[in-house]
């Protein structure tokens, strides 16, 4: 499987899970950015849904990263997840990757 197909499948996986978690499904967007040895997946959600995606003590975000890590092992490509509020000034990640 080539890199573009793998990134597309991971993007679809994260979007599907995020849409199941949030109330404002229209505000969910997922982008991918390729780096030399990994791909960053940036998940954007509405400000009122950020807590649903992060979860108590970051457990939901950690679970999303675990699922992403398990799926990426099969593809032999490292993926990282950034979670961003849609209206956050500067578009800076709300939760940085923990790796």
C-alpha cells in the first residue's frame, strides 16, 4: 500500500471515530501532513466538542492514539495525532502528541 492510500485510510478512520464522539459533526475535519519518517494527522473539532474528543484526563485522546498506532503498525508507517479546536487563535494544537 502506498503512502497516499495509507494516509487516506487513517484520515477516514480518525474522522469516523471523531464523528461518533462529537455533537457538531459538520465542524470535524481531518488533514494529513507528511514528514520524512512519519505522517501527522490533524483533527479539528468545534470548541464545544473538544472535551468529548479529549475525554477525562485525556483518556479518549490517548485511546485514539492507541488505535492509530495499532493500525499504523500494519502499514509500517508512523502516524501522530494532533487535536485542534476550530476557532483556536493561531490554529495551534490544543493537545500535543505525547510521543
